[in-house]
C-alpha cells in the first residue's frame, strides 16, 4: 500500500533521502526505432547520480556543448524499502510516484554511439 504522497515543497527530503536513480532504456520499441536504435530482448538498466536531479525551483543548467537537447516526461517510482527478487506484493515496496523531465543531449549521445560506446 502506498505510504504517502510527497509535496514538491518536500524536495529537500527527497534529495537527502534518495540513494540512487535507476533508469530504464529501450523499453519502448517505437522510441528506440525512432532513434535508430536496436531493440534489445530485455530493457537496459543504468544508473544516474542523484546530483543529476533538479527539483522545483532549482535552475536547469544546459552546458554550451549541448546543441540538440531532447526532453520527455517520465514517471518515477519511489521505492520505500529495500527489496530483492520481489515476486508478489510488489506494491508494498512503492512509497510514492514522481513526475520528472528526462533531458538528453542527443548530439553528445550520438558522438558516444559513433565512438562505439553503449549509447
């Protein structure tokens, strides 16, 4: 059962209590195709540092070398307690949900792909 909803004014609590940001990529086949990416048999999981999070009222800083910035709305799930190999009662581990904007520097991502890096 969901334990609580967070108000945006509680951003300090979210920042201080967040230990990691786990992301999922290539889990939406149409988006992967749109970007010319192969669709893997399983979604790709990766981590982002908590320092990459920007909360309401904080500035979004876009580096000068970013010339092609894409963004999309994401639904985040806040896991409220430790979990491993959960097969049932999975909602018991969800503390809340959060909306976010995922921003990607496509020009830098393409440079990495061209260099043979994962993206």
